[in-house]
C-alpha cells in the first residue's frame, strides 16, 4: 500500500500526516496516522500481543483530537464492512458512523463528527 519508512518519513517531514505511536517499555506496539489535509485516518495498527489493552483506542482518540484541533468538524476512514472482523465493531463502538459509501477496495467509509 506504499507504506515504507522512506515514503512516510517524507510525509511526516512535510507535515502532510500527523499521528502517534504507542510505546510499551520503550518498544513501539502500535501507531495511528492521519492526513492533515483531508481529515482521513490513514492507518491504525497495534501489535497482536497488545490487542484489547486500549492502545488502539487511545491512539485513535489522540489522532482524532489532533485533527479536530486543525479545524476539522468531521474526519473519516476506510474500514472493512464485514461484521466478523473486530475493526467493524471497534470503530462503531467509538462513535464512527457509516456513510454508506465504499472505496475502490470495497472498504466502507466511516466518519466521526465532532460536536
């Protein structure tokens, strides 16, 4: 998907993406990054051994708040439309709503509106 150290380093250096990493005892166990221009949450990933410990929720919330601080009234992401996957319930539990639209990969577009 084009996620490489080189490509993302350039995006970060050019202030095109923002985000956070989750650390446990000095080791990166997760990360969340977003596009500062479109309001899209590009990626949220947590190491399997750290699933269910709150890292994903905290990373997503911090990244969302950072986007809100940049003036976004709503943000969006693409996620699986399949209820059998954990991501489906995860985002909805945190208040993300379906837009009933899909990207070219078949992922559902979800949005989070700020009050």
